[in-house]
């Protein structure tokens, strides 16, 4: 952790709930702004990445390489929403929270084994953004984050 050095994270259910709550607070505003401000080209690029992954899954690709790529696309989409705010304080807080979430449990939080459903959820968000419907984008994003939280809370 910058300015604090190496720390050992105590991971419990409260940390999981708090990390996801912070994520929802930050990403709701970020996706609403992104919906209004992102270029058509940026949105088209995100849609293409997600549709290519969804097509690969439909064609039977369940490879580890696809999961690794899908994870990078997943994190990249969420980072793009936050970065659209143009606020380094929020970006830094989000990055620290992301690190905590990734430490929660690789088996609980990562996209592995859930690529198909996650891409469907992302496509709902991105299609709402493409329509420039901030309300639909926010609602779809919150549902997506809540599904991820629920997977992380399963023991």
C-alpha cells in the first residue's frame, strides 16, 4: 500500500460487504457519467471486446486463456468507468479497494468459471451505455456488482 508499506489484510465477511458497498457507491456515479461522456468509439470498443468473448464461449471455448483475457477485459471496463471521473482521489481509493477485493479470495471473486454470465451482465451495462440510458446502465451495473458480491460471500 503506497505510503504505508506491506500490510496483511484480515479478510472476513465484513470486509467483503464493505468493499462491495464502496465499489457500488463509486461505480454508480462513474457509470452514469461514463454513459453521458464516453465517445461512441470507446463504447463500441468495449462492446466488441465483450461480444468477442461471448461469441467464443458460445463456440465452446472454455480455455484458461479466454478466462485470463476475460478477467482483464472485466477489470478494464470497471477501471474505464472510474477513470472517466477524472478524479485521482477517487481513482486511488478505487484501486486500493480493488486490491482488497482481489485478495478476498481468488476462487470467490475472479471471473473463472463465470465468464458467460459475467459477460452477459457486462453486455447489459454496455448496451444501456450505448443507448445513453444512465438509469439502465446504473441499474444493470448494481445488479452485476451484487451478483459478484453474492458469489464472494458464498462459503
